[in-house]
C-alpha cells in the first residue's frame, strides 16, 4: 500500500523537464564531488548476482529478492537489493576505491515519499587499514560526504535560481548513537527519535545501528555480514517540505573476521559463514 503524502499548499518550483534536468545535474555533480572527496574511481555494477554466492544484501533479513532462472548456466540469479557485499568483493578485484550508480529492485519495500521498489543510488567502497577501524575515521568520512552533498546543493541552486531560498542543508554534523537517542527519547519509536533529533539539529549522523539496545530492541534492522554494528551510521538531513528526517546515506566500516562471527551468532545465522563471500572474508582474502 502506498502512503505518499503531498503537503498542503506544496508546489514544485521546477517544471517536469527542468526537474529531470536537475536530477541529471545532481548525478553528474555529485559523482565528481564524492570521487574527489574520497579518492574514488567509477565502475559499472551488476544488476543481479547468482543465488548462493552470498553477495546479495539481505537488508533487514526479511525482504525477498526478485529471482529468475538462467538456463544457460543452470543456475538461479537474484536482482540485487544493494551492493553492500559485492563492493567489497569488487575491491578485491580493483584494488582501489570505487563508486557506482546502482539500480535495484526491492519488491517488499514500503511505498512512501522516501521509499520505492525501484532503487537508484550511489554506492561506494574503499580499502582501509586495520588502524583506521575507528569512530574518528568514520566521523571524518561522514563530514567529507556531507561536504560533497552540500557542494552539490550549492551548484544546483546556482544553476536553478528558483531553488535558492528553498534548499537548506547544514554542513555542521551532529553525531549521536542509537543508545543515546533511546536515552533521550525513551517513549518514542526509532523513527520518531530520528525526526525529533533531526528537527532540532538539522544534519545528523546516527551511529551504531543493528545491535540490541538497553530496551532489548535494535534501533533498526541491519544485515549482520556487511558492516560492523559498532562502526556504522546513517546520515540524515531535516527535510523542510515533508517535516521529517531524510536519510541520504547508510554506511559503515565493514565487518572483519571477528565482528562477522560475532554478528552472525547474534543474528542467529552462523551458517552463512559457509557461503563463498563469507569464507573469503573470514580467511583474509578480501581487503
């Protein structure tokens, strides 16, 4: 069921063609900004991966991938949910930071102003060293991404003067953990906490998503086998027309062998350790 809301009195500032032109500009400008900020190279990504490879993203663990048979290979393939795991495998092949424009289908996705069954998003990944697995390095990277988003917004407003007084993205990031959010708003749902905090602070980064909080519930679902629940985060901006927090980036420092084993056990799926992708991670083949 769709729950799209059109705010009362809302009118698009751009016509249909200019909206498409602006979307094209955003994609071109942002790719340039993010590549410069994080030292990335653009690559082409797959639309599907083979079933049983362990490369598809399980998202919250309940979403069903769109699948089809490939008679010439005598195998089944799955449309990707996201490239969270494929990108790490790609780093093993490319050996350097990469970015790609990913298209996917999420058949079980909710339909609202912020979600669609069709996904078109930037995905990036880069190799880090063991001593960069820190909260400080994560936060530094978040600031670089926010700068790239805001720089893209600045150029867009210059190209389309109609938008000058209607896009307000703050460069100053306020960091908060999911447990801190629960402590501040114990009677709120996770989504209500995000909205309340983003409304107060503008641009926020919510860290440590996936594990259980003191309440016994996680802030949000997170697959146990791509990022470290102690070193991940979501970047959100306050969206004025919709009056809600808008998540623009879900990211994190990826699991190492230790955190992968721990999170697979916590999520109740230790058998995944036998999948090809997971074996490559556990034996140190993947960067």
